[in-house]
């Protein structure tokens, strides 16, 4: 009985050892598998991180490229505008050059009938000198004419003044521009002497006014005239009441 129990015990122990060994092997396999998976996971994470970094760099590069494209597009548009303007300017200048060339050809064609340019230049120089001399002569003639015109005008004025002065005696009027003064007074004889005479345009028998403060205070009639003095009678009853004549009172022609 004891042997049977021992055998059974040995069998149980052997089975338990077998099961334990099998479980240990399975556990080790699972641990190994987990380690392998963890390694793969770590590798995947590293690849993911690298890929994300590459993606970020690529995204930034793409954005920079897009910005560069936008900038270059704007620059191209601006350059196109400039190029268009330059083309228009070139077209305009080309037309101007063509027009100038046409004018030059026309001038050359006309010069064929004129003759040698050097001979023409010599003739032009001679004509220019003659023109300058003629211009100088004309200027001198015009200056002389201006002087003669001025002298003629002066003589006309002198003649007019002379005719006017010649008319004063007949009209018994003194020079309208006469302005003189009383140089002496002889109340008892009723006359005064004046500080101006024939040279100033005082005319015998002409009427004069004695003026003081802008008011006529008496009237005179010229009785005698010399070169630089004259005498005149005081017109009776012409003296303003309560007024006394004074040496220095102004005397002008009567109006």
C-alpha cells in the first residue's frame, strides 16, 4: 500500500513538474514575444517621430515654397507691366527714329539741288554778315528817326507855346500858369508892383487876382511891364472889406 501511495505521489509530482515546466516555457515565450513586440513598438514610435519631423520640415518647406511662388508671381506681374511699358516706349522711339530718318532723307534730297555744302556755308556766312550790317544800319536809322521825331515833337511844342504866348497880348491875358507875388504896395496911388514881368508872361492890360488863403481879396490891371517886374493898378471897389493888402500876397491871372 505504501508503495502504491509512493508511486502515485511520484506520478503526481512528475505531472506537476511537467505542467510547471510547460507553463514556465510558455511564460518565457510570452515574455520573449512581449519584448519583441515592445522592440517593434519602440522602433515604430521612433519611425513615427522621424516621419512627423520630416512631415513638419516638408510642410514648412511647402509653405516657404508657396510664399516664394506668390512673391515670384507678383514680381512677374510687375515685370510684365514694366516690359509692356518698355515695349510701348520702344515702339514710340522706333517711330520717332523713322520720322527723323525720313526728315533727314528729305533734307538730303533738297540739298542735292543746293550744291556743295561748303560753298553754301560760305554764302550763308557772307549773307549773315550782310544781314548784321543791314540790321545795324536799320537800328542806327531808327535811332536817328526817333531823335528826329523827338526833336520834331519838341519844336511842335515850342511853336505851340509860341503861338499861345503870341495870343496873350491880343487877348490881354497873362500866362495862365503865372504865379507871382506883390513886391511893394502904394496905397495912396492905388497900385502895386509885382515880382514877375514880361519873362514870366505878365501882359499889359491883363487882369490879375490877389489871392490869400485860397480866396480872392482884390483885383489888379497890369499897367506897365518890364523884363522881371511889373506894376498894376488896384481895381476900385475890388478890395474885400476890412482887408489890407500885404507884401507877399499871391497874384495869379483872373479866371
